[in-house]
């Protein structure tokens, strides 16, 4: 995945978690549908042969910048 796309995904994920945290009394949990990009249901759907990169870990189980953005949104002071 191109770095610009990685950064855009990280910004989007961090921003969404920030919005969810503001509505904490209403939103009690967030679920990601999968662990790695290789496990994503979005691969080959709705376009056969398409590869998607929507999750927080890459196909080698390594955290992506989006993972770091989510952690920073949840614990901005690192605690």
C-alpha cells in the first residue's frame, strides 16, 4: 500500500476513534472485523481479485500506522 494511503488510513482511524470517545456515554465499544489485511472480508468483494487494506495490522501481523493512530487517540499521553 502506498505511504500516502497508509497515512490517510491512519488519520481516518485516529479521527474516528476520537469521535467515538467524545460520545463515550453512548458508544461503549468498537469492533474491527478482522485482525490483519489478509483476513479482511473486503478482499475480492465486491470486485473479484481486488486487494483491500482496511485493518490495523498488515498481512505479516505487523502494526500499521493506523494502529499507532488508534493508540494515540485512546491514550494521548502514552499511558
